[in-house]
C-alpha cells in the first residue's frame, strides 16, 4: 500500500515523479480548474494546444495527457486527468479518475495529486481520490520471486495550511478503510493451500489482538457442546476441522449494537455433490464474506466508531472426505431447527444458519450477513452488484445508503413469501436447497428462519467478490467488496 501524506505546498513545488492535475469537461471543451491553470501558465502552455484540440481531449473520465515540465516545476512531468463535467461529478467519478491516473502513471514511484481541488469543504472529494489511488495501486504479488515495486507514496495537495486541520482526519479514515479493503483482498487472493479454517482463525486472532478486540475460537468438542450442528456437518469432510470465530468490539457509550456474520468457506468443492472442474475454479473466494467482516471490524476498532459490533465467522472447508455430509442427512442447527440436506453444495446457508442463530442470542439491534451465496444473484444482477435482502425496510434502506456512500454497487431484491413453501421438508423442518428457480430468494428466506425476528439484512456478494478483469480501481482478483460499505454503515447515517 502506498504511503499517504498531505501537503499545502503549491503544485509547482510538489516533489514527486509525477504531478497529477484535474481537467473538467465543459460544454465547449476542456476546462482547467485554477490549480491546473496556474501550472499551465508556469509551463507557458495553452490547454487547447496541449490537449490536442478538435475533441481529442474533452476532460471526460478516462482522458489523460502527459506533459514534460522541462525544469519549470519540481516534478519532472505533469499528468492531466479528465474528471468529467462539474454538474455530474461524484465521489465515484473521482475514485475512478484517481485510478486512471495510477494506470497512466506507469512506473512512477511517487505522485503528487490535486484531483480533488478546488472546492472540497467537507473532504468528501479528498477521501474519494485517496481511496481510488490506493485501491488502484494494489497488486497481489507475495508469491512472486521478483515483484514489481509499484507505487510507493502519494501526496495529496490541499489548499493551504488552513486546510490541513480538516483534511487530516479525512485522510486517516480513507487510509484505514483502504488498508482494511486491501487486507480482505489479500486473504481472498491467497490459495486455499495457505488459507484454511485453522489458518484463517489464527489470522483473525492475530488481527483481533492487534485491534484490542475480545475474541474466541471454537473447534472440535467446543463446537459440539455449542450445538453448532450445521458447521460441524459442512466441515466434516475436510482434514482441517471447522472453526467458529467470535470477535467483539465494545466502544464506550455505544448506543447501537450490530452483529455481523460472514460466510467463511475457505474452499468449496461442492462436497459429495461435487462441482464440475470449471465450477470449482476460483472457489478459494468462498470466504470473501468472512474476510470482509474480519477486516471491517478491526478497522472499526482502529477508527473508534461508535457502534458496538459482534462479528461471527463460521469457517469450514467443504470437501468430499470420508466424514462428509451426504444428501439426505438431517442436521440440527444451534437454535434447534432441523435441516434436511438436499444439496451438499448449498453449504454456505448452513454455516450461516448457525452463525445467525448465535448472533440472535446476543440480541443486537441489527444483524447483517455477507456471503458469496448463490449463482442466481449473479444471473440477476451481473458480476458487479450485490443483492440485498432484508426483513425490515428501514434497515435495508440504511444498508443501501451505506453502499452508495462507499461507492459499492448494491440493489435490493425481494423476499417473496410465496417461495417459502419450497423450503418445507417431509422429514425435517427445512430443506437447504430446492430445484425451483429463484435460489437466491429461497436462500435468503432460509436464512431468515435463524434471526429470531431481529432486523436483518443479507448481502449476497457472489457477483462482486472477485473481478474477472481489471477495471478502474478494481484489479483482477479479489475486490474486498463490503469492507467500505460496512464501515459506512457502522459510522451511522450522515
């Protein structure tokens, strides 16, 4: 992760490999904000001339022009980056503009960036540029013998000394949020040979100790005594036994308590109902929900957010071993509900059932779960959007608003009551899966059975948890989706 810093220095004195400046899209062509106009004047350059004229550079998003400074500035080169029209600019467009700058910067080790200027009294634009820059610079290279050095440092230029006081806390919040997102990406990008229930639980304990969180890990006999029948059944086929991690953040004077439950299937073969080879590719990402929640709760403690959090991470590896659960088995979840296993590849909702039941016992004000749960949600919403189900309209709206502030795409999906009948079993209380269409809705209805009527939202992140191609500040691979949404949610409405 590149180091982030603030500086009130004038752009012409910014000491970096590359000075990054904004250009807006006007009705008649590109427009240079004051910070950019002052630098161009120092270079003796004309905006129309350096951007090529004739519509080649309009100031829209994705436009870039690289200029040499020829000694007129401390930085040897200037990168002009389009930030779009003034009336359509948002934090998300600035995140993307910052990502475009990182891509265009090539092998530059240091950047001085002023994309958020001139007007940013609340620091929202500064935070967006910082987030986009850091997230775009991410590369997972820990297993490469000769990793690329990457971007080392970014200085965000602010408008004078007076702006530093307000910009400091804004930058710190962005730094913590992006570092947590990158930590979640790292966990998901690791191969399953390195991340299994035991090693992920150990990493959770390490992070909890560093953040000052209360924590406990249940395994083996403790899971049996705790009546976690679903977790034990799903994890029974793996040589690495299941774990259940509970983390508790209790800030002084907290007026709200939120429970977070994350699906932690460190690798999903499908179990006895074995996936095809193509379907198994990438199944190391089936613990992305747990990774996001682990990163978010430790970041919440670092930021001293005002909401108490109980984080529950059921961790399993779904393998077709000698002790694996079988189709037709009946298991009993922690809250006493019995489930007939009709598909061993519908394992995520089973371990979440135990986690949600435990969360409900703490009587929180709200429960949120994150899970790479169903392929159906991907067919409905595509790879870039999370489906949000909830039993309380106000909570669902709050989650969607938090996702919008974070710049993470999410859409509400309905809990269709008529589909509940598909979950009835002839031999138990519920089946875990059906052959009926609408599996994402049925999975959400299944989970609702375990929240004891507490306000609850289910976030199905099967689509955006992993990117198949790089786009703006999302490199190919794990996205860390949900970390920034959860932090925005735990901060409370703005």
